[in-house]
């Protein structure tokens, strides 16, 4: 059985060893703080599992796994500024605890640090890894831009939404796995399959997140239920509801958008979505991407034994109460 | 004679050819705009000259030269947010013309683009170039942090100031030249010397900038004379003045800090600095770094003929009315 906790601890311990200078403290204290406020560390674990899948020791992909995690944290620091988020994992965000200038500059240095960690690699693998990383990093930023754009648009299609979350979230999961595969010297076809697996797990995970936002058990969820509804976010759940709604239901949705009582807004929206019946559509979409992912993994030409950990991790990611 | 104009045009033309996608336009329009508002393009030209110094065609260092320029522009975009600067080269800054979120994200993508351009290189040179670039990029951010820190400190020493401008400005000039030298396959000692040359030219240039801020001909200067004085910036000029001032002069300086009439503030500060006699100290310091630079260049083991263009560029950089 996959000892996820052990992998997380492995990443946590090694993340602490990443060299962050003491001075200037205004720059490095916030970075040290942010890298240690936790998280599931799923992305770097994917890099380790990507290497192990092809028979390579996880130690060999460690620096690149840490690179992926530092990169992910860079995006969180800058996204938090853009979203004006005061909290991340129940801790103050950098721009909140320090200031916006700090958060901009810390993010910049984290991105550079991610490259530094990435480059600590067998020179023969450097060029391919960098190309994948550059492309992935650019796509993540493009996804964030689309997400920002969608706030001001009322005509976002479901396809556009899927493309946005693919760029903003999923390519990094695919990229994390593929970097592990590159380090392990996997063949071209296998690298493509494992990327496909990661990307589709990412999509499934993100759509699941959309449902959980409104339907999660408030105790287990750990953050405000209905956050997306309150901020009128155009999620997969929301867009599917609008697509299926009758004229009357659309009118209710339109009114709810401006409902000032947020508890009422969340409650009524949930009722509306239940009437329209969107939860099943979302579950179907999740299953669709989950299946694409597992099929891609199935085609990877390594013994099934090697795939066990990755299958378990995917199962763990999907196993949240819906 | 160095045809500086031709080099600038060469960079300008090729910068236009750098692939910037059309979509998402909210991300790429501002980047395209910013990369084309001009500038002297000194840093990428240094990369070209660094390669030519060691007998390599400038075309071979083109992608890395563009990388240096895109990186420099990334720092400008983010610095402009931090400094709340509405204008850059008489054009609106990105955060002013679009918004802060745009400017953050555009800067991020520009930094990634800089890496992409950097990586378009002979694989044998990739690792060394990246290491230098990572280090330089980190130092530039550290310099920016020190600059931000100095705003809130009243005990900045001249040595600390020099270290700040070394990091924020000078290492990039040294790095730009050295990357050209790496591409040309220069020897270790020569690479160190050319870096030393660039770094000291950078220091000389920056101290000169400090003097020009207060003593430039307003017509030729092209921006507000006394900008540093108005914003109470701790420049080399300012710190040297404080160091040499009598008790009475220090008291005048203290009062001038809060003078609301900015024209009067600039005029009186200039009078004070003239009384204290700081201009000569600055010129001496500039000459000191200029000499260190030329001596380092002198030690580079290539025919003097090869050095002509770089010497001329250094002369051009220093030849501003003081």
C-alpha cells in the first residue's frame, strides 16, 4: 500500500533543507514562512512517483520534485495577491502578513529558486526538462489570466472553463509526473501517457473541488462552504446549472447573484442546483476524466506492479465525500 | 568605430520577432506593448559584445541577449508596481495602463520567457549559462529588496548603498557580458575579468545617475530633475553629503527632508550639496570604478583590436554631462 504520509514527510523534510539565505530577511523570511505552512505536497510526490514508475529511485528526482513544489508555491503567493486572499491554509498570506511588494518579490525569487532546483539534474536530461517546465509554467500563468478574465465575462462556455482549469491546474500535475519520467529515462510514448494521466486526474480533481465547494460537509471541508457561490465564481457546477436551467430557473439564478444574505444565497443556490440536477452531470464528468486517466496509465509499458502507488494516489485524490 | 545604433536596431528588430502569442490577450498585449516602448538596450548589446570580444559572431549569442533584455524588462514591470511609477520612458507602465494583477502576471511570464530564450543554446553551454543566470537573477531581486528596505532606514552606510546598487544593477551588466563570453567559449580567467569589467561599469554608471538626478540639464535629462531628492532617496550623493556635512549642515538637511515646496527643496538641496562639496567625491568614485573596469578589460587575453567596441560602449555610457 502507498505510504502517502511517508512521501509527504520526505518532501517536507527535504523542503526544509532547501537553501534559503538569511539576508535580506525582508525577502527570505516570508519565503521560509510560506514554504512551511504545509499543504498536501501532491505535486512533488507525483514527480517522485513518476520516477519510481519507471524503476528509478525517488532520490534521483528529489531536486526536481522540490522545484515543482516551490514553483507551485510561487503561483500561490502571486495568486493570493490577485485574489486579495488574506488566508491560505488558515495562515496569513504573505501580502497580508508583510505587504504586496514583499509578496511580489518573494514570488519572483521563488520562481527563480524553482529553476535553480530544476537545474540540479543529469546534464543530458536538462534541456528536455527545462523545455517541459517552461511550457508548463507559461500555461499555468495563461490559466490564471483566463481565470481573471472570466470574472468579467458572462458568456463563459463549459469548454472554455475546462480549458482554463486544464491550464491553471492540470498541466502542472501532468508536468510533475512527466519530469519524474524524464529523469527515469522513460520512452516517448510512456512520457506522453503519464502526462495524459496527470492532466486528466487534475481535471477530475478540479471539477470535484467545484462540487465540494457547495456540497461538502462543513466540518470535514475546513473552509467556508459555498465560497465559489458567494463570489459568483463561474465553476463547472455553475456553468452546467445555467446550461440545463429553464427560463424560470435562470431568472432565479440571476436574482441569487445579487442576494446580499450570503447564508441564504448559498442555501437557495444549492436548492436550485438540486432542482436542475447538476450534481450527477458533474460526477459523470469527473468519472470521464478519471477513466481517461486510468486508461492512459494502463497503456504505460511497465509492470502493473510499478503502477500501484500512482493508482492509489489517484484513488486517494478522488476519495473525497461527494 | 562602434556602430551602437546598428546594435540597438539589431536588438530591436529581433525583439519584435520573439514569439508572443495573441491569446490570452490580457496577458500578452501588455507584454508586447512593454517590450516595444524602447530603451537603450545596453544589456543585450553587452551580451553580443561579450561574444564578439572572444571572436564569436553576435548571431550566436542573440537568443541569450534577448533573454537578458526580457529579464530586465520583467524587473522593470515589477519594480514599477512596487515604486507606484505611472510612467516609464514617458509611456504608461503596465499596472497604470492595465492593472496591478496584469502587471504581476505579465512580469511572471516575462521571467519564464527569459528562461525560454536563454535555453536556446548549445547544450554544452546550457548548464553554466543557467547557473550564472539563476545567481544573477536572484541577486537582482535581493538588490531590489535592499532598495525597498533602505526607504525605512536612516542609518544606511555608503558601503551598504554600493552593495545594493551592485546587486540591483551591476551584476546584470557583468552577467550579460559573461554569458556572451561563455557562448564564445572564453577561458575561466577571461570570463571573470569581463564580469568584473561589467560590474564596475555598472557601479560607475549608477553613481553617475545619482549625480545626474540633481545636476543634469533639465532639457537633456528627459525626466524631472531632483526626483531622488523629492522622494528622499538615499543615493550615493545624499549619503556622501551626510557623511561630510557639519552639524549645522546636517540640521539643514534634516529640515529640507520635510520641505513641502518641491522646487525649493531641490534648489536648496543642490546649494547644500555644493557647500558640502560632494560632486567631486562622486566623480572620484565613478573614476575609481571606471578604472577598475578598464584594468579588468585590459587583462582579458584577446587582441586589443577585439576590445575596441566594448571600450567605446563604456565611454559612451560614461559620456553624459556631469
